[in-house]
């Protein structure tokens, strides 16, 4: 039985929640049931397909203390059948109070028969003071645009 | 007068061609006419909005020898109103025969009244032997999926 995510936001929250709980099955259940799904890690590794993606996350979850990811949605583009979120991730390792990161991620979601699922997660390390956003002062929670 | 790109591929080709010609106006003309467009460079800088993106590319084009980018489309997801391309960029600086990179980029395109335009370009450095793709042997030109 697979969970139906009724929005890209719900799928995204499930993805980061699964990372925080080190729950590999839950993490993989967020991905679309497609041969060609893509995960690019901040290390520069690019994994294509569920098997390769699962294996890489298995290694990450096994070889790190518990990862807690705080996510700020920077810009979201929402369509009827797709959504793309540009997010900033702040990562806490184990009980360390000082965050690791931030990371910049582009998450691409597809709506199919089983609700919203992740097609692509591209993550890379942010530079210090990385984000130049003229809209920040007007839109502190990040922007959202609906595409028609 | 703005060019109408009739496909995401055409917009993407114009983007990389503009980089190769160091043509800032042509490069900026590929972006969507939206307040919230995003460009993430391999340096970790994240630019939001046309002014910030233009300024960053102005610096890049002014402070580098001519950049020639060879692009391999790895995975493309194509919809009616959007497209996402996961590509591998190999970059040649000036006349140097040895490439720089590769870089991994996720390019997001939107179809609007003026054809296909770029919403987001997220680029980061690939690890050596970065791409684990079980489909490569069957699909050497990269895959393409149509989403409906």
C-alpha cells in the first residue's frame, strides 16, 4: 500500500521527514514510479533510477548521525501536473546545535495516478551569503507562482 | 522584439549558445519574464530575479575566457506547459583543449505566450565518475519522458 500525497508540499514534507527518521522505505516511497528519476547529491554524485538512489541513501543514512533537515521554500512553481520547488536546506547532524549547510535544492514533482511524487532532487552546497533575492523583504516565506 | 522558442530544447540551445558567444542580452532573453526566476551557480551562489541573474552572468562573461559548453541531455521530462532537463555540461575555457567540469544542471522551462522560457537553472560540480545510470547502455542519448 502506498501513501497518496495530495500536494507537492506533502510529498516534500514526507521526503525530509523520512530523512529525519532515517526511514529508507518511506524515503523511497516519495519518488515517482518511473525508470528515470534523478538524485544529485551535494557531493556531486548523480544517481539515476530507484536502485541507485536507494543504495546511495542507504549509505548516507547508515554512515551519518541522525539528520534533521529544516527546509525553507524559496521559490515554488506550481502547475496542474508538475511542481518545482527551489528550497534552502539547513541540516543538523545528530544532537549538534550548529547547523551544517545550508544546501540549495531543486525538487521536481509530478502528479500521477498515485498523487504527487518526486522526479528529481538536485542538491548542492550554498555559498556563504548565497542568496541574492530582491523579493525577500516583501515575501519572507518564499514566493509561489501558479503556472497556467 | 523577442524570439519565440518553440520548444524547451530550442530555449536551452539558445541559452548555451549565448554563453558561448558571451552575449548577455541573448542569454537574458531566454529567461521567463517572471519576478521569480532562479539561477544557482556551481559556486553555490543563488540568484533570484532578472537583475541579480544578469549581474552575475555579466561578471562571469567579463572575467573568464570564452566559455564553450557541450551539453548532454541526461534525462528530460516534457509536459505541455513545462519541461525539466537534467543535463551534463562539459565546459571548455578559451582555446584550452582540456575540458573543465563536468557540471550537472537541472534546467526548468515554462511555456507561455512567448514560447518556452527558462525558469530555473541549477548547476553544480559533478564528482568524478558521478553518474550512476543503469539505463545508459540502452539509451546513450539520454532518456525523454512525456508527462500527461
